[in-house]
């Protein structure tokens, strides 16, 4: 039983990361990746914080390696996804996953990415440290909202619970 559960989770992490990468690559707005945030919320609620972190990290690495994105693609996702999972696991309400994604990515990741952009990508040091917040917050709000809407649709259709049962069996 445990082996099937582990295999299922690994396959789902890979599948979610690939879907996230494809959506983020083909539906792209300047300095925004709302579909990565959508997948972060869905993965956080479906699989939990560690698997959400793994999915976000894989997506970010693929976006960097295959898509030529900066370190923002990686750092911009790996805080919000597990925070969304932690809050969802604690409170069992999708709204808390939304808050975790928006605060984790929109604020914390936006602040964390600044020194990397200064050190490795030549962002002028006199640029305000909060410079990424205005693009990260709207992107994470839009993406997390889409994720919550999709989750609600799947719950109404009875599919969400079947997915969770299949993962946990």
C-alpha cells in the first residue's frame, strides 16, 4: 500500500509540475505567471506542503532551464506553495491556501528574490528592495483565485474527493 501511495504521489508531483510549466510557458504575461500560482494552490490542497514545494521547485527549475527565465522562476514559487499547503492542512479551508500562496509568493518571495537579482543579474543596488512586490502580488492573487475556483468546481462535481481518496489509498 505504502509503495503505491509513494509512486502515485511522485507521478502526481511530476504531472502537476509539467502542467504548471506548460501553462506558465504558453500563457505568459510580462513578469507574471498566474498559472504557476494556480497549480501551487491545487497541489498544496491536494497533496500537501512538501509535495507542493517539490512541484513548485520542479516547475521553477524547468522554467529556468528550458524557458530561460531568471532565478525569480524558482524563488518566486517555493515559499508560497508550501505555505499554502501548511495553512490548508491546518485550517481545512481553501481560503487559507489562497492566503498562504499570496503572502508567501507575493510578499515573502518578492523580498527574498531581491538580493539574488542584485548579486547575480545586475539589478542596481539602489533599486528598492520591495520592487518585485507590485508584480508578484497581482500574479499570485489571480493565479490563487483561479486555483480556488477550479477546486470549487471539482468539489461540486464530486471529483475532488475521489482524487483525494485515490491518492490516500
